[in-house]
C-alpha cells in the first residue's frame, strides 16, 4: 500500500513538473520559432541562448500589479484563470508515457491513472476548460472581454463536435476508450493515422481550435477586442491564462501522438530492443524519449502553423466548423464503418 | 495600356484542389520552414555595433594641437556659419604663462553648442580656419533635462590624455576641398 502511494505520488509529481516545464519552455520555443521563421534571432539576453527567458517572464508576471476591476465579480474573476489552469493540468493524467517500468518484478505503468474511459475523461475536462475563459470574460464586466469569451465558447463548442466525431471513428476501429489500450494496440499493427487519415486531419484542425491557437485564435484579438477575454486581467492571473494555453498545446500534442501516431511505440521497437539488448526499464525510457520527440514535433508544428497562416474571419471559422468539418467527420464515420464491414472487423 | 503595366485579372473558379487549401497551406509552411535556415537580419546591438559611415557627423570635439594647447581662437566663424545658431562663444585674451593652454593670443573663455539646436550639418567644421572644431563618429548622449544639452567646453574640448581621432572624416576629398582656394560650391559665383 505504501509502495503504491509512493509510486503514485512520484509519478504525479513527475508528470506535472514535466508538463509545467515543457509549457514554460514552449513560451521560449514559441518566441524562438517565430524569430527564426522571420529571419530574426529571438530572445538571447537572459542566460545562454536566452534559456532563462521563461523564468524572467514568470518573475515579471509575479511582480506586476494585480488589478481587479471595481465592477468585476471578484470571485468569478479569480475563478476563471484557476479553472483554465486546473483543467489544463488535469488532462495530463490519462496520457501513457511509456510501456511501464518493472521494479521487484512488479509492473508500474507510466501513466498516472489508466481509466477505461480515458478519451471521454479528456473530452470532459477539455470542455470544462472553456468555462475558465467564459467565466473570466463574463466576470470582467467588460464588453470586449465578454465578446472574446463568447467567441471562445462558440468556437470551442462547434469544434468539439467535429473533434468528438473524429474520435468516434477512431474508437470504432480500436474498440476501447482507454488511452493505454489504444497505445498498446498500435504496438501490434500500424499507427492509427494509417487507418484514419481523414480523422487525423479533422482532429488536428479541431485541436488548433480547441487550444485557441492561430489560425483559430479569435478569442484574443488586439485590433477588434483589445485583448479578448483577458482584457481586464493582469499579473499572474493573465500569466495563468497564457500558461494554460501552452499546457493545452502540450497535452494536445501528447494526445495527437498517442491516438494517431503510435503513442510511446515506434516502428520495429521489439527488433530494436532485441538488437540493443535492452531491459524493460531502459526500453520504456527509450519509448518515453521517442514519445517526447513526437510531442515536441507537434508542438513545433503548432508554432509553425501559427507563424505561417493568417487567421480566419469569424464567419469563415464557423463555416469551416459546421459546414465542412462536421459533414466530413460524419463521412469519416461512414467510411470507417464501411471499411470495417468490408474487412469483416465489425465488433 | 499606355505603360503596359496593367495586369489583366482573371476571375476563374478555383479547382477542387485549390478549394481544399491544403496544398496552399503546405507550400506556405515550406516557405516559413526554409526561412529557418536563412541568414538573420538582426544586428545584436550591444555586442555587435555597426560602424558609422565615414562621413557620419556626430558629437563635436574641440581639438588640441600637438602640444596640448587649445586650437580655437574664438574667431566666431563657426558661429556665423552655423545655420541653426547653436554656437555661442566669448573670446578672451591669453595671459602670460598660459601659452601651454592656448595656441594663439586669443581664445574662447566660453564655448557652448546647444545640441538640441544643432543640426549636425558640419558647416562649423568647414568654416573653421584653425582646424579646431570637428564632428566625430560619436553620438550625443541622451539626457533628461534640456539644460544638459547645452555642451560647454568641459564636454567639447578633448581631454589631453584622450585625444579623439578625427581622421576618419578627413578623407582625401575633404582635405583637397579644404586646400582648394576656390571651393567647388563657390565656383558658380565666379562664372567658372
């Protein structure tokens, strides 16, 4: 029992620390990536190559004056960024980071908890994430914040449907909602993206919309809405909102890698394991490293898209969500069903 | 169609592939990816300073001669030449025993340039018959008060132990120009 508790505490601390550090350095990476894509150098003053820049930014955020508007609903105003941050962190719980470590002949999975409805849990928590933005925008008592919050919530709702339907097609092929099961299945066969290319594309586009990243970053918009839902926020409460976006990006990348790109598995992994003569623990760590390679690629991809594509107009955004992605995801489900029927895989 | 520069706009329906936008997005992303490897345009300023142009006209200096005496004789030609009326001076007579300080019998006891008025045209330098005032490749430092921009002799005269190199602006053209008895810009008045 104590062993179990220690194991859980250790893995929880590791996963959250990792998520926070990665989100922290995503802010740095974002600035570096945007810089090199625009032929600039980017932050390079704080520490070697500017590596201490995130710490400097964090310090700056803490040092700023904290302003709560008189007309704001104080509790909701504070609750908003808390929810955004909390839900962003909570999603890391179900992601499997490796096939498991063995100590004293006992297998410890590298996942905080393996609930059998992992995908549903993810969707539930991610949908609560929009409340953070909505409550924050509403409680600010400012028309621009409210407009930003409205945009954010309508955008998230419309894209969540297409996202969920894309996942349904995936779940039809995997037959399970547990993320560790889905990852394990991709060990035997190909990665799911081979079976679900259209679903992957829909999921990817929706992931951009869910994380409020460009080209779907309409909730925050300097020219139209001053700042969007966080117009009235200052100090670390603003920092929480911005930070939550980066954690969300990390989680979305991890989910994309897990659901569609084999999770912690990599091609010919057992041959590689045999060839190198690795034990289970070393092998699991190698898997984790490669999983992070995939995750970092997706994080880079998020940034890459942000610094390439101009944003959508709001009606184009809604048009894409409801009139293109939604029918496409239905089509995807039908095609998946037909394919499964043709190959005799119907469960 | 006079200039042959007008473009004929063709408004054709987009093909299915174009309507997907994905090829266009991918080609755009390839462009941004290529730019990662491009040469950076940034000059990392405090570490790396771009040299001024050889003809750059910055903060003035009042030169001393090879013995360390001030060259300026307060003739006032610079003040007369100055289009912005930035230069003020008071002349004084050199006393006995001050030969090491001032080169000639007359010197400027007060010499001020208002750096907010100055337009850094370099006419004072051109007018100076004693090779005393030069514009250098230094910049006027920023200050908070207007008064501090009136630079007196304490800031303008070069320190004896830190002579300021003005050779960068003394290009061959400038030297020739100074020795020319009929300067180029006066030739038109002489009908030449």
